[in-house]
């Protein structure tokens, strides 16, 4: 599963078109490769979803999303070419 699919599976808006979260995917991948800790990833998710995607902070749990993100990353870490969202 690529990161864009994971983010879409969170159903933040209900149905979302492919590529809707490309910017968020790219930002998160950068943080993951730089080794950002869980607190930083939660803050990035919160900030991006509220500021850039217009969600209310009550519509999601950034800590839970971060845990799913970290589980995904740990499963993908041996296959870095699959970590990037597909075009």
C-alpha cells in the first residue's frame, strides 16, 4: 500500500480522489526519512490537516493517525521505493 492510499483510508473527507493528499504524503515522507519522532509527526499531521485541508481538530485524532503512519512506515522500511505515493 502506498502512503496516499493509507491517508485516503482514514476517510478524512469521506470519499477523496486519488492524489488529493499528495502534498501531505510528500511532507510526511520527508519527515519519516529524516527520522522525525512521533511527537513531531503528530504535530505535522495536526497542522497540515487543520491548516491546509480545513479539517476541524475534533474530526481526527492526530496521535492515532501517527500510529498508523508509523506502522505503515515500519512495514515499508525494507521497500523504500514503495513508500512514495504513486502518480
